[in-house]
C-alpha cells in the first residue's frame, strides 16, 4: 500500500479502517520538517525506489517485479501500479477503464484495477464481465478483501468458471502481442491501453469515447460494462476493422451493434493492415516455448499489412545489453491474387526453434500456411 495510514479503526467498517494522518502531521527531522500533505506521495515513491534497489542488490541478474499503490511523478521507473480499493459494483467496473487510460496518458503504462472488485461480494455476471475487460489490463489481478465472498474464477462453478477461463485464455494466446506492446511502452512512453483519441486525434466522436480502448496500435476492445447486456454499440475510428471473433470486416467512422453474450469473447477488433502475433494456449507464461507462433495478417483494402514482434528471455537483465530480438513482418500483394508475407529478425536473442502459422484474412476468407521460423523468410499465400 505504501502510503502512511493508521490501522486502529474498527474492524467492522472496512471503508474507514485505513485513515490517513492529518494533513498537517509533521514529518522528518527538525531541520527538514515537512507535513503529511507534502510527503505522502513522495514517501511512496522513495519506498518504491528503495525496494527496487534492494531487489536488484539481492538478485542483480533478475528483473524486479514490484507493485505499488502509491507514488509520485516517475513511479513507473520502479514499479507497476494498481488503482487501490475498488468495490464489486458495475460502476466501478466501468470506471476502471478511464482510470487506466488516464494513468497511461500520465506516464504510467503498466497498471490495473482489482478484477472483481476489492470490497463487497462479487456476483457471477460481474466477475465474468470484469474478467473479460481485465484480460486486457496491462496488470491483470483478481483481488478481494478479507471477509468478502470468494471470487476466484472457479468460485461460482459452471458456467461462470468456463466463461472466466475463456477470457483468461484469450489473454494468454495474445501474450506475444501484449509483450511487444509493453516493450514499446517502456521504450517510448506510449501507453499499453490507449484512448481512441490517441490514434484518432482528429475524430471528434472518438475523442468522446471512454468505454472502448486501443490495446497497442492494432487492437481495439469494446467491453460489456452494464448488467444484463448481451450486445453493445461500438464506435470504430476511420479505416477498416476486423472482428477477430468472426472475421467480419467493417468500415470505420461509424457505429455498429456487436453481440456479446456471456458465452462469447469480448468484442475485439483488429485494424486492417495489422499483423498480430499470438501463441498457443498455455497455463502459465513460460510453460513452454511459443510454438507455433501464429501471425494473423489482416489485409488492408490495398492488400498490405505490417507488424512487429519483440522477444527476450523474459527473466534476466540481458535485454539492457542488447539480448533482444525484434522481428518485423510485412505483407504485399503479388499481382496474381496471392499475398507475399515476409519476416526479418534483428538482435542477438534467438528464440527456440518453432513453426510459424500464417493466416491471411480478407473479410471472412482465411488462407493458412505454415513455415519453419528463421531470421528471414518469405511465404506466398494463395488467397482463393
């Protein structure tokens, strides 16, 4: 939690247990005296910095993983953030998305809210909808207070367990894409979750949308945030978009109606012209090598697409010394109705041997081919 708080309040009133000291409470030695109001967030930041330094001193060759609830400007250098004590309420589910979008725009790209809500008892429907959105949080964690009802994915039995599993499995399959987006965030400061205005700043309608988000540049999510809803309106910015569930292509700059029952994946759209890397289903992130690596090539109306994959060993500090790999992908039409997909990898890191499954999409039509991975390769895919 890492902000000064007093824990001497009644146990039966969780909303008032962690009361902060008075704003004028004195901090520091006499010659550097300040107040709680001034020191509160800096206290959290310095604790984060000290903890990270301690972890690196103890394990200098391993990346620290530090989660913080408090901090000051620059906290993203030391820790990822969670948004604190939310409640198991639909309005808190809905609020979590603009919260995380604003944190991303404020320089904290890796953040999350407690999936299912921290206080009060979560319902099965709320848990499923929160898990569907939370699967795209940069930091995804189900967390609840002592004394609240169980809200693990299996706590309510079927069909809730399978519905939650479906959402979690989608996250795990998309880990190659998500990892690439996180590397971009660390390198450029771009958020992981991005408001529509980030990639459509001139679109007046997109600027006002707060219940959708880009995940990186190429995926757009439209979660269900209202109790009882089985469909929702989705606004797509200009361009062409593919519903990754059905393959249906839609033109942007307009609103559409998307179905989203509890037994369907959350509506997710891929930007036409994107190449999205994904992996096989795994039970934990390093269960086994990403084999096969799948590339979904969502062709633009002109028949082209591009994408990127970042990789490293996921554990060591070697990425700071160049032990990384960056693969760029491109797709172009050949003139005879086929698509040429090519890849070129740079960097010293070498992933384990694996197959590459390439799926080229034109509307609902999908053509699939397989090739063995290499530092550079080309593959021609007949589209009809």
